[in-house]
C-alpha cells in the first residue's frame, strides 16, 4: 500500500506494522527516513483486521485486541492508525470495555536511512543507533554517507524513551468509550515535513465528478484526480510550474514523454498541468546547432525482446507541439500559447530536419528502427503543428503537411503486412526495409490522430479498410485479454504475460485504443476494452497501476498485479480521465468559440454525466443518455455547440 505526497512516500504492508522488511517505510526524496514502526498494546501486537487507502496520500489500518480479562472472545480495544505520506502517523486507541483499562503502549522505531534503489535491490543496510531528542528519537547518517539527520517527534511526550532499543513508552488510562491518540512526525532536519504547503497551494485540476448508471465511474475519476495530484512535482526555481512524476515507488521524478502523455489525457480537467509541463520541458530543450537542435532530452526505454531500446526524448519532442495545439483547443490562454510557441517550433524544426534524411523517423537515432508508433507520433505532430503554425502566421506548415501526406502514402505500402487474416501493421522497419511483423498495443497510437479545429480528428496513417482490420485485431482474444490490450499478442514469439513490452496490459495504451476506436466508429471493440479496464480498476480499488499481467480473463478471476509496476502511475491515473472523457466525446475548439460532442452512441456504460470539467477555463458539464444522446448542462456563455 503506497501513500504518495511527493517528495514523500509511505509504503506499508496490510498489517500496518512497519517491520523494516522489504520496501516498508516512510521515504522523502528517495531516502528511507523510517523503516520500522511497530506498536504493542498491553505487551501484545494487535490483530490486524482491515487496511485501506482513504486518499492518495493516506492509509488507514485497523487492528483489535482483548485487553480486559473478562472480555470473553470479543475484542474490546480498537487500534486505528492513519498514515500520511508526508511523514505523519496518528495512532488512536478506542475502548469499548465496560470498565476503565490501564494499558501500557509502546512504539518501536528504527531506520537505516537507505536509498530507495538500495532497498529495492535488497541491500538496505543495518539499523542505525538512535539518540533521545526532545521527547522523541533522532538518527544521523555517517559522515561518509552524506545522508540526512532524521527526527521523530511525538505528541503527547512518552513517559519513557530507550534509545538503545528505539522504544517509546506510555501508560494510558481508557474509560469505557474513551480514546487516546499518539501522533508521530517524521522529518529530515532542514527539509520540513514534505510538500504540505505546495499541495495546498497548487491544485491544477478541476474538481470534476462522474455519475451514471455504472456506479464505478465516480470512484475511477476521483481516484485518477487524487493520484495525479499526489504525483505532482515542481522545479524549485519555478515552483508554480508543476508536472506529473512518472509513478511511485520506482520513478518519483518527471519522465518527459509520460509527463506529456498524462498532461494531454488530463486536458478535460483544465490546462494548468499542460502549461506547467510544457514550460518545464521547454527549459530542457537542446539548443546546440545541428541534428539535435530542438530535441527534448530523455532516457532510453526498454522495448522488449524484439527491438532495441527507444529514446523517450524522441517521443517527447513529437508530443510537445501536439499538447500545445490541443491545450489551445481546450482553452489555454493566448499569452501562454505565444510564450510556448517558440519551443514548439524548435520541436517541429527537429522533425523537419530528421525527416529530410528519409521519409521515416528513426528511434533512437539515425540507423535505428523505424517504429510504427514513432511514425504515428510524428504524423500527428506534423499535422497539429502545421495547424498551430498557420494560426500564428508562422512558416513551415506547408512543408509539414506535404511530408505528412507522403508519410501516409509510404506507410501503407511499407508498414502493412498482408497475411491470410487480413493483414496487420508492422511494429517496425529496419533501416534496410526489413519489417518486424509482431503486433501489440503500441499499434493503438495509429488510431490517436489528434484534434484539429471544429471538433475534427486529424487524418491517420491508415485508410478506412486498414483501420477496420486493426479494430478487428484489437477486438480479438489474441490482444484483448478481457482486462485490456496486451502489449504483445499471445501468439507472438516471446510473449510473456508479465513482460511490460511483451504481453502485459499497459493501461494508457488501452485508453488510447478506446478513444481511437470510438472516434473511428468501432464502438463494439471500444466498449469491450473500456469494460475490461473498468473491471480491472475495481479490482485495484480504482488506483490503476501502469500495467498488470496480460493473462486471459476467466470467469470469477481478477487481474494479476505486476510486481514491478508503479501504482499510482501518472499515465494510468490520467487514462481513467481519458476513458471517461472519451465516452462523452468532448471536442472543444475554444479559439473558434465552439465545442462538439461526439459520444459513444452505444452508451456501453448506460447513462453517464461528467460535471466540473474545464473548457475555456470555465466549468463544463455534459450528460449522455442511455440512447447515446449528449446534452451540455453547463458551459461558458462564449461557447456554441458545434455540429
């Protein structure tokens, strides 16, 4: 169970006791501040009965014990622990005994001050010696380690503190119905208690609410917004510019491509995350003259067994102008667009420079594979980028449109692999034209064509016949696991249901497929996928992980967690928003003063209403009936309903 309030984390097992085993503990900026926090009441550990997340940053653990000698088999003391990711825990003892209880209560604390990476590798280190400090305990790193000094303070102060055992003791008197609470605060000296001030000050998301015939839509949207909020990180030099970290516990810093994907999927909640993400990434853009000018830096990403690693910087560079163009459609202000337009132009200049070396965009670089999804990203960037340049009378749009048209023509010849089943898009081509014909959820990006003016989707790389064939493949059990799309089909060589690029379900790619299938008119396949993801979300208490096993769904089964998945993850949290927004089909064009509704006519979840979205910076609410008819219930007075 992972509570997130970056840069703070609280990782717990379902017992609530922090034992120092595995990943358990309070973390701050990747350092484990407290690894052990075990309680005993009347000399015994309470019996754990329930554990639940009550918000993205808080977990609640409930335990019981029998304290009175004449209590019989029934517990008469309830112990409730509320654990906050920012470094705080409230422990409350509540008595239901018929007489006053005198209860010794103790908390045993310890830490190794280890880095999260070392803990994950199983080399967290030995517990450090504690010192009593101001009624609590204090630990310091060795001078050679350079780590922090950690302080645990408690309220009320303990009756006794034993530094050698890391033990704090109280003696409580609980009358019938009485309660006593102990509050622990964990902090690294000189760094405060985490991100509390920032969390209250920067809230970029509209307080949207989902309601409908399917009661699960509300918790899905609520959890997605809460997880995105919990994953926000900022540049200390520019604290108002926040973007989403990739996920917890493994990747608590920004990943450029995933930050852009999350911001794009979250546009129905407002444009604040988009502008913060774009500003943060624009400051990293490469300005050196030459082939890399305009590119956004990004780490390599493992691509499975079939292809070498890709460069997330290529994807981020192609996503940057797309996010800016679509944020403008959703109502990003003209001053912000004008501020960010030069960075988008540099991204498009990198695209034009790279495209002049050949029709296709290699990834990670010259001579590398020409990946199917990279061509989809590049085609979308060219068309939406050209649209953006034209709107501001900037040059380069015609060249981008001409290249996109040539890419469409060549792609259908070079990437489509004919077979007895009707054909499929190749996952990649080598520099000498050899095709890698395996198929997975990455092909969903071919359906994500982008939003142009008047609510129109940009043309894609596939014609209608090939789009229909791809939709058929996405609806077949080889790719549709029943919980979402597999990243590699079950019949492909090297399929592994736990392979994050070779068979696991990657939630955000399933959401991309749902939106693309719906926009192209293939609602049957889209409906199957959205039901699968919603069922999986329910099994994960609506906190979707970035991926889970691609094992085939069976009656009565539940999705299998992936042991290395981030949960929460920014792209998975935003995918829930994207799925629900796709059901109602909101397509704004704020510069033109219109908004178009294109809901799923089949209404696969019955009636659904989304209230509190943001279009043009103001509230927007829409409802889709069981007949698939959409009605705007709230909107800016400056918007007209498009056809």
